[in-house]
C-alpha cells in the first residue's frame, strides 16, 4: 500500500513535464481569446462602430 502511494505521489507531484503543461495552457488561453475576439469583431454592432471610428479618423472629424 505504501509503495502504491509513493508511486501516485511521484506521478502527480513531479515537476517533470510541467513546462509542457504550462505551454499547453498558454496556447489554449490564447486560442480562447482569439475566438472571443473573432466573435466580437463579427458582431454587426461592433463592425459599424469600428467603421465609424475609422471614417472619423480618415476624415479628420473630431469626436
């Protein structure tokens, strides 16, 4: 029983592979953020707002 506990403890508390897991988490969060940004930009309200802002900048119209 003690040997089994030691194996489980070594398996889950080992630092080996920790950086790989960190990279996977960072990539997953980045992909999630990119997906949310894509959904927001494809919204008609956001597109119209962005278009108005760009037109104001190009025309030199102050706010």
